[in-house]
């Protein structure tokens, strides 16, 4: 039995294994095109699934190049309350089903190389919330992996770097992948890695740079209405390839549908992308503020993730921190390599290293401040607390006569107002209070247990009777339905093994879904909102929320409203 490391990325995924005293990145897919192979994509699987015209199941490069509609960037949906994902043709799948099939395809590719990967360490963005971590673990489990741990991507990158550059040091890892930016400061002491501070941009990544490149090109095209869906998909692939080539070339020629082409220079691309890069300043400066130090306290800067290959990004980070990024790190595979090292540590195959993971957001509940007569964030597990963590707090009902209490888990920033976007209520319960109502000393203890895999377990116990009032884990959507999880796991296994998409028994919550509504929500939340700012983003979010909440009578009007709001941004999807 082999334990492997998996970097399950928004755009691309990597698998690696520790053997014979070193990390081996496994070739789980191959683009079979010199243009992509020469750019370092020879062992990387695009995180893409598509259904072929004949019903065949396509994954990775085959799906990415497919002229049929495809499902991609599913990882971005892990952090949302969206249960379903739709392709351009309106075909709907549960988010968990697409992710499970991708994990299963990775496992099948590793098995084909003579390994039996039953255990795995999976990487997640450092700034990902409990909901995203839970869905990641569930989907990997349904694909046949026993998840040893979820490890933060920057920690994995630091472990990969330190494997080649041992010694005590303080590292800043700048991890900018397809969907997220994580900036994390870690300290390595005698082979132990400890996160000290972490901040990021949860919805900014390589996909956003693709969007800027696409917009730059489309501004030079007078009419795109004649382009077919297949031509648009080929154009998107050309856009991504052009962006990557500009990291090593001064200019590229981008082929347009119809045979025409456009030249884009690195200077043009830099100008279009500069505002995105400027946003990276905030998480870097916040991390330094959290550790109460300046750039001089950082011994090594490690840059990973495909977006970190962009020269302007590298020069920006270098100038801000006053030192050059470390060489000898493969930005595309380093996170997967670190996950393999973590797997070796947890299975005992590597005993000279260890690691600790910390929370990026505070976890707590909402209570009434009697003095101010307003609800406040009561912290149980603070930000940057090492995992695993177990903390308890004692609370009392607002009035002794209460027969039940409203409880919730809130994740975010206790210094901000409760309605701040950083503060997210993950789950809520109404819990009956045992014992005699009216007793003045009624109280209960709320315990949060946060494992190294990032899954939160909540227990509430009555003090007077020692009765367990609540015992639950934080989950959402289809992951709450254990019967449906079993069905998804079976379908995913059958699809990957047979090579044909299995649609027997639609997923819960999908059979009654309106395909057009699901597609509009997908376009709004994945393809448009992440690329907008301020009022523009708020308008799209409001229309999307209204559609999601619309009853049957209001559904058509809500779809029409969101369709109108999205129209000016059609170039994004």
C-alpha cells in the first residue's frame, strides 16, 4: 500500500510519491503536444472533465482539448454554497460528483503505474474555509482514498523547498495558482515546519489573468457573434497558452477563429494585468504585520503556482521583499511534492521531518453582548492557532426561561463587524435545553475540535445534567446526505472504470434543478463575479442570489434578470 501526495488544483492537478529517499512526481497525464510539454506540463493533469459526443468520459488534457462542453474550475465551487455545476450545453452534475471523478481519474492513473494508492495527503489553499476543506476530503474519500490529512498548499511548498535546502530558516511562500493566492510565513526548525501567519486572495488566480488576456484580444475583434461554441473553446485554449508563453517570450501570435491572428506583447499583457498583481501587496504586508517583522526577517522567498511564473509577478514580489525568489523550485509541481513528503511523514517513511498546520481564520459562535445589547463574535479557536486544536467555552441562555438556544459556527475575523464579508456562518442549529427552565445558573459548554485535516467537530454539553445537546460536523449540501454520497461514489467509480459517463440515478438536488438556471448561476459565480469589483460584482451577486431563492412562479423572471445582468460580460464565458 502506497501513500501519495495530491495537489488538487483549480486549473491543474499533480500527484507525487516519496520513494527511495526522494520525491517522484508521477506522470498522471500528458498533453502529447510539444508546445505544452516544453512549458512543464508533461506530468500535470488539467482539472477538467468533459462528456464526449458519444457519451465517453474525458479527463485532463483530453477534456481540455475536447470540442464538447466541459466542466472546469470545480475547486472554486468548494467554498460556495453551490451544489451543482453546469456546462455550456446545460448538462448538470453535483459539484461533488465532478470532483470525485477527477480524484478517481488521478487514482486510476497512479494505479496504472503499478502503485496501489489507498492513502493520500491532499493540499488545500491556506485561506480555504472549513466548508471547502470538508468537501475536498469527502470527494477524495469517495474516489477511494483514505485521507491522512489536508495540508495547506504553502506548507507543502515549503517542505518541497526545504527537502533540497535543509536548515533552520524563516520562509515566505507566495503560492499563486489557477484560483487562489496564498501568502504564508513559516518557520523551519530542525525539520519541523510551523505556520506563523497566512493571508490570501481566495478568488484571484491564473483564471483571472486569462480573463485579462482574453479581454485584451477581444477588444481588437469587431464581431464574435459568428464564433461557434467549439471555436470559443479553442480560442480559450489559445489564450491560456499565449499567457504562459509570454513568461519566456517578448510577444506571441494568437490564432483567432476564422484564420486571423493578433500579436500580444509582454508589455501589453503586463499593462492589462498590473491591477491584479497590485492586489498581492495586501496579503504580503499583512503577513509581515502579523509576525511583527519587516522583509529583512525573511530568509527565503519561495514562489510556486503557475501564476508565479509571470515575470511581472516575480519582480513585484522581489521588489516588495528586497530579495530574489529562490531557484530550484518547480512552481508547477512543488505543492504536490510537498504533499508526498507529508504523506511519508504521516506513514513513518520519513522520520526526520514534521509539520504543523495553523488556522487562517478564527472560529467561534455568535453571542449577545449584554452590555452593548448587540450580537458579537465569540472566539473559540483563534486565527493562526496550530492544528489539531480543541477549545471549549461556557455559555448561558439569554434568559433562564428559554427552552432552546440558537447556535452557529462562524468563521472569519472577530475584529470586523458580523456582517463583514470575511465573516461567514458555516452552520446553524436550534438546540433544546434540558433541565428545569427558570433556573438561574443554567449553562452549557461548547467545544470545537479542529483536526489536522481541517474538519470541524462541534459538541455542546449541558453542565447540570452532562447531557450531550449537540454533536455534529460542519458540512453542507450533498455532503449532508450520506446515501447520496454512496451513490455518487459508485457512479464516479463506474464512469472512470468504464470510460463512459454513468447517469443512472441523478444526484440529489439535481433532478429537479432547472438546467438553464444552474448554468446562469455557474456563469455568474465562477466566470463573472471573481473578475469584477465593487458595485459591478454586487449587482451580479444580487441577481444570482435572487435566482437561487426564486420560487417556481418567479423562476422565469429571475432567470431573465440574471441573463440581462450577465449580458455585458459574455466575453468572460
